[in-house]
């Protein structure tokens, strides 16, 4: 697919999810409860390691419910899911969706901040979606975002919607939150969307090529951003080590003192005798005792 | 016999040294969990290597929180949640210790626990005594506790005492493997971390690549507590 689609649907069973073939769509798993079925799905070894990109779409009410140790509970329940290598990220930071939040978004957002902080993240992306209005209430994702709900009162088919979407598309990096029509599997939707793309490409080859080029560029750019973050962290880490080496009484100083006291203060005749022992032990070449140009030590 | 490896990868470039030795474990029934620090600029290369050489390996990316201890706790959390059954667990990371000129010699010594020739000896140590809970490098078996004053000769003295009390560890021996690379009976990990959530412990560790040469840290303290999981549950540490 030319754009990133987050395919939002309720949790299926682990076996049916695993049997779905890879479509390239990002699975947006709608989570209404964190219970046994949640754990059985996400912590099924086959689901955990299946390699398909996914993200969480938490129901607003789930986050709004009142109980003790909320931050602990959500962090420990969701932590390893965010750490999963297939979890959907932007610029290397995890993306979380909140559906139909009723309370003030700031409360929920504060909770999310606490959860991600608990897990050690410097940054994360959120998107509050009001499904009923097919609108985004609040987000920090700096992309061209769209919501399509095939279930809630859509008066046109997925195919028609996507064709007009492509025809009206301007060059920008898009992320589409897609609620599939009732009982449509992701593979069916994927083939429908794919057919529309093919039709559009045949009719508008240059526009399609331009959109594709833009998408590829955005992905390369994102990878560069991630690499820069990694290099920056690496540089910071090296700077810290160097700063540590510069202060007095460091390990280097201790090693240097150790060497001095253990070896350097010995008499010269003793050190020379030591070189002869090295030759007898086969650690040093005999000729090197008389000739500085020959190789001294064996590798 | 089934094995579990929890490996943390942080440093750029030198990770192949660890992976090449981990390949020795493919002869055994072994589950690999790799935690890669995120962000990491050569991550794609690491992933490619893992996909090619450990295709069934479980891969997680976690932020640099708690250094190798944080990464290992993230890996242990995954192992517990996925209910991965094993007899022995290897706790390891791509150790470099750039702060010390002897860092690589330290690493090479600790990595003896994954040398092909050492592996049978390690497993026979576990077999020979039911009391052996951890096996690691004898050379780096350390003890900082001064029984006469009941204090640790460490910047982390206060934190260590706080955590021992909080974790209800009844210790008779304070030996630990400096460098935190060793084999441990998996039951010790499962029992302890089922009571003390790994991510909760991780959340209290210091963030980023914090250096702890001149001050006490939770990271430094947990490096020791990892080894004390054995003594705290009535087991011993054996050196090789």
C-alpha cells in the first residue's frame, strides 16, 4: 500500500490472527479490558513473535476507570507490548491511540505520560480519536492524519472512499486510521484497497509515481532521524566516559600507579633477567634481544 | 535440558563478538530473547544478524533505562509473560566497560560461560549439586560486605541495604559476579520475579547511560542483587 493504514479492530483469537497473511496494514488492536483474554492474545508466543506491525488502541473508558496504582498496572500490563519489536513507531517512538475519551484529555494524557515515563521512554506519540464523529480530537503526530469508519454510518463503500481520497490527495506523509466495515477481514479490505490503487495508477501514472516517491522519501527521512537520535545518544555516552577519564584518580591513574609500583620500581638488572625468562618461555624471540628491528613478541 | 538466553545489546559495532559466541548455544534446546536498546544507530544491522542467525529469537526494543540491568529485566518480563519454560537461564550483555583499560579482558573472562568447551562443565556443575544456583567466572566472584561493621564497601551501601530489606532477602553470603554475566537456575528467576515485578524494579533504575563510579545507584545495586537471588533462596554460586 502506498500509505500507512492502521486497521482498527477488536481483538480476535490468537490462532485466527496468526493465520492471517501479511498485508502490510498495521493492526490497531482495540483494547476495552485488560484481562485474561488480553494476556492470552498479546502474550501468546506466536502472536508476540509473528512480526506483523501493530499498535494499541485503548478504549477511553479503560484509561478513565478509577483504581489504585493505575500507572503501575498499565505500565506492567502494556510494557512488554510496547517493547515488542513489531510495535508501530514513528521516528522510533511508540504510537498509542485512545478511542472516545470522555473525560478531559489532559487527565488521560497525564496518565499516558506517566506510563511511558515509567517504562523509560523520552517520547511517545498519541492520537485521541472520536470515532463517532470520525475526527481526531488531539494528537502530537505531525503527519497528515485521516479517519475512515466503514462501520459507523459510512454512506459509501471502502473502494469509492479510497478512490476519491487518492484523487484528492496532495503530496504529504499520511497515516490513515481505518475502521473496517462489519465482518471484513483485513485481507479482504487490503485486496479492495489494492485494486483501487491499481485502478488509480493506471488512470494517473504520474500522480501515483509522485505520491509513491514522496512516501519512500518520508520513510528514508524517518530512518535518518532515528539514526541521528542513535548517534546523538552514542556521542553523549562517549562524552560522559571521556569526562570521567579526565578527572583525577580515575581507573587509568590507578592502573598507571599499579604498573609503577608493581614493575617500574624494580631494578634494571631484574627487568632484563625477566626478558631472558620470556625468551626461555617462548613468549619473546631470541633475536629481538639484540636487534630492535625484528618482531619482539608473538601474536 | 532447555535453556533461555536473555541478552542485552547496547554498544555499536562490537555486538558481533557476543553473537558469534552465542551461536555455540544453538546446539542446545535454547530460546533467545534479545533486548536492543532503542534508539541505536546500527540497529538495522543487529536485527539483520539476529534474523539470519537466530530466526526464532524473540526481539524487543526498549529505551536505555537502567543500562544492561534494565534491558535484562525487560527481557525477563517477556520470558515470564510468554511463560517460556527452561532449566537454566543465561544473563548476558555486550559488555565493554570503556571506562577501564582492562574492560575487554574483563568481558573475555566473563564470556567464558558461553565458550563451547566450558558449557558442558557449567551444566555438570548444576547437575553435580542441587545447591548450585549460579555459575559464572570465578575470577570475578566478588564480595564487598564487611561483616564486622555490617556495611558494604561500596558507594551503593545505603541503597543495597534498602533493597535487601525491601526484597526480603535473607542473605548469608554476599558474593556476586561482577559484570552480571552468568548462568542461573531458571526457577530462581521465575520465583523471585513473580513476586517482584521486573518492570516495577526497572522503573526505579536510573535513566540513560548513567555512570556510577563515584556515587551509589540502583543499577549498581541490582547488579549485585541479581547474584544474590541464589543465596536468598538457599542456593550457592559456583565459579569456573
